[in-house]
């Protein structure tokens, strides 16, 4: 089966979905996961999402 459209959704985002994570301050990571932090919805990286999920 063809995988020609893989990642097409994030290509349409600004900078290909990459930026600086507001939690860990890493730059150039994919910000794909929406999380509520301090009452605001922000996009965070995969590692921070897993860290917050494990703390619950």
C-alpha cells in the first residue's frame, strides 16, 4: 500500500509543525499534541505529552 500522503497534514502547518516547546524549551521539535497548561491550550512535543500523562 502506498504511503504517499504520510505527514501531509503537518506540512500545511507553519514551519511544518515545528517550533519551540513551551514546556521543555527544546527548539526544532514537532509540536503536534494539544494540552491544557495553566488554563491555556498549547501545543507541546511528544516527550512532554508522555511526561504529563505519566504524572497523572
